[in-house]
C-alpha cells in the first residue's frame, strides 16, 4: 500500500504490463526504467504506473510518457534506460522508437508503427 505525495511530479509514465507486453519482457523493462529513474534522482519528479493492456499489443513493450503524450514501442530494458537519459532528463524524445505522439490534432502515428483498426470496427462476439 502506498500514498505518494505527487506535488513534485512533472511526468507520469505508464509501463504496460498487459499480457502481450509481459510476454515481451515488460517486467524487465519496468525494473530497468524504475532503476534508471532512481539512479538519476528523479523519484519525486517521475511517477510510474504499471498498467494492464494499452491496446497496442503489436508494439509490445509499450511505455507512455505524459504530459507529452509520447507512446514508445518495442521497448527493451536498454531502450528504457535511454528514454530516461534522453527524453526524461533532456527533453529529447527518441523519435525512432515513438509509435504515437500527441499533438493539437490528436495522435500522430509513426509510419513504422502498425496502423491497427478502429474500435468502432470491432465485431460483436
Ligand atoms: S499488453 Fe501492452 S499494449 Fe497490449
């Protein structure tokens, strides 16, 4: 049980630990990311949350940074450490690993990321 004081939080990072991401190594990604945040002395500034599926399983492992609205794909422990060093500490997103970026018109998808299908196209089962 935890009740953290969030008044110093500047970024909120969602670490997908849904089924597909877990099979792709989400636990190791989560540990590496949290260790890098601690090592950088950013525990009070970056709040992390392990989540269930974020609906982008083909991108496993998925890691999401807010308030920027940057969704990363194919995250490995090494990439997680790089995200801390470049994006979190220096404000430079790793564009080659971004699947979606939030902007004034909504999400912009990277051409490398699979398009996926609209939820409205989901067939009733
Ligand atoms: S399990 Fe991570 S996006 Fe689906």
